C-alpha cells in the first residue's frame, strides 16, 4: 500500500486568484481538517437519508462511506479526489426485494445486502472491462438515450413509495417538510443550499416532536406495524438505550438470484454517474482522468461489495462533494481522507445511529418526494444536454414503454416463483428494446453517434 503524501501549497494559508490546491497538495493541517469536515456535512444528508429509505442501518452506511472513500482514493492512486456516499440508485430495487421477501425483517435485510453485494461485484467487473478496453465500450452499450432513461425510471419508479408508504404516515408533516426543503434549496445559495435536504429533514424532525407535544399521538398508518394505529410521531426509546461508543448493527448478506436481478439495473446508473463525476473532476483539475476511469468504477464496485458484506449500503461518487471542491478550489485528497476518518468515527457511535433511525415517516415522505423527483429529472437533463432525438421511434418507443413499466410499477410473472417488476422490468425493456430496434432499423448496435452517458452532465453539477 502506498502511503499518500502531500506537498504544502504556497504558504499553506491563502490562494492567489486563479490558483487551486491540487490533489497531491494541501494547505495547513488545521485548514485541511476544516475542509474535511465540510465534505462530511456535504455528503451527510443523502448518505444517511437513503439507508433510512432502504431500511438499512445509517450508522453502518456512514462508517462504510468513510472506509469506501479510503479504498477509492487508494485504488485511483490519489488522482481522482471524490467521496463515496450512499447511492440512491438501489432504492427501487431494494424496496421491490422487501416486498418480495417479507418487508423490514432481519432476513430480508440480509437478502437486500446480498443482492447489493453481487451488484457491486458486477460494477467492479464493468470497471475492469473499461480499464482494459477503454471508456468507449460504455458509450456503445449505454448511449445517452439509454442512460437517461434508466436514471429517470429509477427516480420516477419510486413514486409509489411516497404515495403508499411515507406520505400516509403523516400527510401534513410531509407537506410542510417538503415546502420547507423547497425554500432552503432555492432561497439560500452556496453551502446552505447544498445541504438543504439535510436541513429540511432536521426541520421536519423538530416539527414532528413539537406536534407530539401540542397535539398528542397521531392515528395513522404505522410502517413498523403495517397497520393504522395510534402512536407518537417521534420516539427516543431506542436512543436512550443505545451506547455512546460501539460497533454499529452489522450483519452478513444472503444472496438470492431473484433478488439480485431486481438491483442490477442500478449498475447502469452507477456506471453513468461515475463516468460523469470523474470527468467533472478532470475538467476542474485540468488533468486527463480517462486512464483512471476504469479504476474509479472498480473502486466504487469494490466499496459497495465490502460495505454490503457487513450490512452496509451501496456507494457512489458524490456530486455534492464535487460542488464543494468547485466552490473552494481545494481538490486535495487530504481533505477526503480526513472526511473519511470523521465518518468512520460517527459510525462508531450507536446513539447517533439510533437518533437518525428515529426520523418520522412523514418527514421522509416530504424529503423523498423531492429526492426521487430530482433523480428522475437528472435523466431528462442527460437527454437535453446530449440532444437526444425523440422524433426517432428507435429512441422514443423503448424509453416510453420502459418508464411506464417502472412507474406502474408493472409486475410480470415469470413462472410461479419469480416476478420482474417496476424498475428492473423497465430497465430491461429500455436497454434490450433500444438495441433490438437499432438492429431492426438497420443501424447495428452502439451509441448511434451520440455522446457518452452523461457526457455533458457533470460540468453543470461541478459548478455547485
């Protein structure tokens, strides 16, 4: 293992106009600790919200985001500064697995993480192929029309979760949380706006606690019991009994083939996401990162496999942290190592994890309706920025059909013991349908002259 070393940039205190702190440089260590803490705050909201949505332990997710980030930096040899947080792309597949295998139970937790582990290994193999064959192999299999569709159906395919699971738990808290988050994201520029999701969640949490004091318990759907009953919006019982220091609640995975198929579509989104984010970092740092593209995908797959092997959440490179780099002009990997260590320490505080897990369902309803919509519209942005032509039926027909199948979510029985549904079914229709129609139309297979997946997308993300 190569021990990372950083040279001090200038006097270690200031940056002249136009100067940047490169990946192998640093400012003074107290300043780097501050930048590292800023990266933790930037990734924190989504990194613990998505485990909550998937029914996984947020403490494990936070801890392995730190471990995964260190793995990533080592595998890319410190050339691509990035933070690995919890991926949203697996949410639909995970919820489908829970519906198939009995909901939020320890057994289904193991099946969920088993499926994610296999998906992580598949992602690492894709990275291996990219490393040896070049980035163009991705562009041919997943052109922008396909990548945009998969990202869109992953987001919009989760609409039923908001409608059926979270919103009914406390519709007024959900609505107010959504509106507060709207305002925070749009009205505040810079750092406050970037953590608007996290601040909105905190506001909804506090509002739920106040509502319990003013109005008493709520009679509504209870996700814990699966029925309508009377219960407090916020319960701190688990927080009171949790230890301050200790290992989070980890478990080992259980691999089921039928469950694996439900999360494999997320691999497509992760490939596109990683390619886009790595290219963004390359543009910002003025370096050619294509030789490290395969390594970055391998690292993300390996980190996902390791995290899920201990009951953690899937990982991905985070645009939020790319935005922090763009705003600060500090691209030092030292800041990411510091952020990773801070995240690991958070993960070793069970009381913190219990507090996060106490987030009311109504609050998650207000947050997830925004998150899922934003994910879906990222797919549209990929289409717009790559000028995808929807007057061409080869593009229009499979994409339209796949998105409807995902939003349904439509179930397709294959035998008596296996069902393809929602996001998994929609992804198969989009990918296979697109390439089949290209062959029928006499165009062969491939990208059809379009740019690679999300090729233009990262530049706008990186501006913060």
